[in-house]
C-alpha cells in the first residue's frame, strides 16, 4: 500500500495518507530546532507500527539533559559546551549538573561532595564476594555483579517512587563505584584492598585505592588527577546511547536504581560501545606486534569479507569529528609531553588516524575517531591496565545514567518501554506429537 506524508508548516501537524484514511501527526520541535514526528497515535488509528531496526530514526523520549549535533560535532550538557566543562569543572561538579540540571553554587557543591564522602566504604560483607570471583574475571563482570548486589545490602534505598530513597541510592552509587572498581583491580593483581580515604577528593581517592599498597606511602599524581577528571567528564553523558537506553528501559519497569545501573554496565561492556576503548588498545598492540603496518589494517577494515573494523572509529551520531576525541587527543599530547613518555602505541594511533582520514572509504562514510580512540593511551600512561578501561568509562557514565533514569521517572509521559515487532515466523500450524516428528 502506498502512503504519503505531508508536512506543510512546522506549526501544523503532518498528514499521513494511506488508502482512503488520513491521520494527523503532530510535529515536535526541540529547543535546538530538531524535529520529530509524534507517532504515538499511529497504531490505535491505523493498526500499523513503524519499523526501525537499530532505532536509527527513532526518538525514544524528549530529554533536557544533553544536546549533540553529530553533523557539526557539538556536545553540550544542559547547554554548557563540553570544551568549557572540561576546562573549568571537575567530575563531581559535572555530575551535579547532569543530575540536578544546573551548576552548583560553592555551598551546593560542598554539600554534595560531603554527602558522597559519607558513603565511599562498601559494606564489609560485600568484600567477601571478591574472593568468590576467579582471579582473571573481567572487572566489568565484577562491576555489574557487585552493583546489582548493592540492592541486597542497601534495601532502604530501593523504592524508585520515594524521592529520599532515590537520593540516598544516587549518593551510594556515585560514592561506591570507584571503591568497587578499585577492588576489582586489586583482586586481579592479588593485592590487599585499600579502604577509601575521605580527606581526598573523588578522583584522588580512586587513584589511591587503585595504586596504593599498605606497605609504603602513596602520593597521588596531580597530572593523573586532572587527566582522569577530564576523561570522566568526557564520558559523563551522551544522550540516548545503548547503555543509557538500557538503564531507561530497565528503569521503566520500576526496577530499582541499582538494578537499572547494573544493566547499563552490562550494555556498556560490549566492544561496539564502551568496550571499544579496551578493543582499541588491543588492536594497536596487534598492529605493533605485526610490524606497525598501519595500511594493512586500514585495508582489512575496508574488506567486508574479513569482519575486522577499526576500533575507535565511526559513530552512529557523529558524522564529523567527535568533540570528545579532539579534547582527549590534546590531553594525551600534553600528558605524554609533560611526562616525557614515548608510547609507540600513540604513534601508531596517530598514523592510523591520518591514514584512515585520507582514505576514500572512511571519507565517504564519514568515519572519524571517536571518544575511545585516544583514551586508552592516557590510561596506559597512568598505569591503568587495559581490562579496567571500560570500568573507567562506567564510572564516568554513571551520572548520565542516573540523570536519565531520574528524568524518565519524573516525566509526565513515563510508561513502561515496550517496543512492538513485525512478526515474520510461521503462521498457525498443528502440533505434531513427539513420536510422529
Ligand atoms: N571500521 C570500518 N568500517 C566501519 C567502521 C569501522 N570502525 N564503522 C563503520 N563502518 C562502516 C560499516 O561497515 C558500514 O559500511 P557500509 O555502508 O559499506 O555497509 C558503514 O561504515 C556504516 O556503519 P554502521 O555499522 O552501519 O554504523 P552504525 O551507526 O550502526 O555503528 C558503530 C556505529 C560505532 C557501532 C561503528 O562505527 C563501529 O562498529 N565502530 C567501531 C567500534 C567503536 O569504536 N565503538 C565505539 C563507539 S563511540 C563510544 C560509545 O558509544 O561507547
């Protein structure tokens, strides 16, 4: 059946005509002039649904948290450009911005920091989980398990409809995620767990839990603190990406916040999403071990029969430079120069970027380095093991997940997320008894 869709002006609803029937579809305009067709009445009026695999054209919600323009390479949190947030704020300040929608005053920030500090320790019994995990367990698996298990230990903050319980849960998550993450690293290297130290700030505290040992003093390196703050801010939100949509999807069933965030961690782990930062460094290592022939790997990435992709390249939304990749590459340059570190993987990464960006395949498809391309080089310079890279992405993305979960619960149109499908399986058929099949 043929259909026509007519949009006359943005003020009037669009008209969808099919056969003898017509339906009006309101046009929704965002604050940055993005347009969407509101199809919420489509099925009740026509019996039809839309089909959009991978949700390439589907807006799942209205949201006031993050704006991104993939054509122009613009990213803003609550209106503030990512470049300014990275230059002027620390991660906890940006977390406050995302969760509460405005930048904190000094007093608000200090109260927020204090309330987080109160919750940095894990329930002592939770430490015993770690002895049950195999030593070589991936820290993302540990992170999602332990976050999920928080709902067994902190049962006084599970009700998604009780604002005070949600606030408590938010603080517990932000405070404890670095502790859970650092313990998963300590487990993998067989060192004793280091308790949080609440006179340190958020990032300092994480670094001391990661790298300090009880037998000698540990001094937190200020260069690493600023590099990590910047990386966490760059990762803090990215509107309706795979893991955030997962958190919203799970949360829409009124699952508690711990359970929703644990689901987000699992989604983030995938190498097409947050797991790409680990995959990038593994790929760069592979290229280095193979003689550093960058052109060979660019050719492999173009060869569809091979299935190999340049990790850290391409993005569903950015068809231009990912602004986060620019910020991270500059930070990487600064850190390596200041510390006089020569990392051969950084050389390979830069050569790979230059080769891909001048190649017709990548130009045509508008494939640019994304946030994950250079972050691993900074993590390496800080001594963070490859398996922990995606855990750091999760620490950064946590305030974004929380902000979206809260926004969803406070929105008027909040309903359980439940997509439809077009069924393509067998039509009705008689069941054949087992001994006659
Ligand atoms: N290397 C080679 N070819 C690529 C790549 C790549 N990295 N990315 C996309 N393409 C090609 C793809 O084969 C397709 O070609 P064709 O039109 O000939 O079929 C075209 O570009 C469009 O790709 P797509 O897979 O349809 O795009 P998508 O929007 O579904 O996927 C992506 C986006 C990020 C999953 C994909 O670009 C990719 O797999 N990149 C590598 C993994 C990666 O770096 N992920 C991190 C994303 S950013 C951080 C985050 O989200 O967590």
